C-alpha cells in the first residue's frame, strides 16, 4: 500500500473515531457516565497511537523507541482507567 493511501486511510479512521467518541459523549446518561468516560479514554488513546505510529513514523523507528511509545500509551490508558474507576461511583 502506498504511503499516501495508508495515511489517507488512517486519517479517515481518525475522523470516524472522533465522530464515535462524540456520539458516546452525547448519548451517555448519568447512570453510564463511567462507562462512557472509559470508552472515550480508550478511543482517545487509540487515536494517539495511530498518530504516533503512522504520522510520526514510529512504525519504522528503532524498536526501543517504538516500545517506549507503546508502553507510554498503555500506561496512560491504565492510569486514566483506574482513575475513572476510582472517581466514578
């Protein structure tokens, strides 16, 4: 797949994820706020990963740098998910 085609496809996925997180945020009720926040956090960090890997070319970076980035994204997701579980009653 050509670089232009790949980046265009990733861009389209990012747009769809943005719209999806908007819908989750708008449609959530008071009783499902914790679950909605969890989903929105997951979508946001998936978008961070897609941008890092495809637009910042971490997919061809040295393995150590890519693993550091992947670990960072995972650590932030876990930290925010735990905070969401602790804060949301």
